């Protein structure tokens, strides 16, 4: 079983969401986060841990090095704790997200079963919730879909349930690869799927009907031009992982990349945007 190092970061005087976004961009070896009232916990595979990582994390956040600590966390304990705290998510009458130990008696059009692990995207976070909510307003039947920053693969599963013909699910986290496959199998998805590990450069250039990108602002800022090249002329793009304070910046960047903003939704401090390719 894989062991993880738990890095404890006191969240006094820092904004948790901004800290998570910053650390995600700077330290790809961090495979997950948990935000508590008094601290942020970052999870790093034991074999990836370095002697200087806690100091580097502290420096990135402007904290004193000695207050950021690390401890060994056996994987099985972490996973058991996560599962015990996992609650079903209901998004209107559209979809219920459940774990296998929950009953499946939900008054929703769709039910997604997941096995909560360290990959991001269970539906609890505002960004995943908004992405799923906006997906119910899009016609996926017979469409090709790119799930960029797929995490658990929950958006790919939803796209398949909505009738997508083919999917490409990509994520930089190694943990995501098995999680996506597992969720695709246990939900008996029918659409063909290609799963790729790495950044956008590993994805074969092609035109997709729909792009789903629930990822951090740093990545969204840098990949606007690439996503414009990947989207079909009449396609649809959903973006999230954007904090409200970054909304105007992302809007400006994507307009400059020749996207038209169709709608903007908010949930808590987070933003979800629906875009179409434009001509100017």
C-alpha cells in the first residue's frame, strides 16, 4: 500500500483557497489537499517527499519554516477517514453522487457511484458541483469531449451518461489514472475513452465538441490559446477552478483568445464559465 506524507500548514493569515491554488501550481508532487479550520493539509507520496519541501512550501506562502510540519500518514488510514466522511451529493433532480456504501434510492435522473480517493473531484467542492450543474444544460449526445484536469473522472462519467460518443480524460496526477478507469468501469460507461497522464502537451491535437476544464487558475491562464485550437467551431467550453477575484482576469484572457463568454455562475467564492468560440 502507498504511504503518504501529511504536510500541516497553519492557515492563520492566509486565504485557504488561494494557498491551495498556489501550491497546486508550484508543487505538482502534492496529490491532494484537505482544508480544516486551523490548517491546510497537503498530501505527498512518501517516495516523492524531499528534505526541503516543507521549507519550500512555507517560503511560497510567506510563512516561517518551522511552523510547517510533516508526518507519515499510512494510506489505508487516510482512505478510511475520507470514506467515513463522504456524504452523498444531490444536484437538483439531475444527478446524485454516492459511494458504494450508500443506498442508491435517489430521486434523480442519474446516479454516479464513486470510490473516494485522493484524486480531486467528488462533487463536494463548489467547482465540481457547478460543472456538473452546468452539464445538464448542454447536449452531449454523439459529441466528442475533452475532460482536462479530469481528477476522479466524475465529469467524464457524467458526459458518458449524457450520451457522449468519445472522451479524452487528461490529468497531471498519477493517482487520477486508476481512479478514472475505476469510475468508468463501476458506472458501466459506454462512450469510448482515452486516458492520458501529463500536461496539455501529451494530448493529441484535435477538435472537440465539448471541453470540460475544472482546473486551477494558473493552468487556465496559460492554456487559453491551446483550448481555442482544441474546440470545434460550434463547440462549448466549461471552465471552473476560478476564484471570484480572478474572474475579470480570466474573462479578459479568454476574450483575447477569441472566446465568447456565454454565462458566468457563482457558488461561494468560486466561478464557472460557459464559453463558445468567437471570431474576434
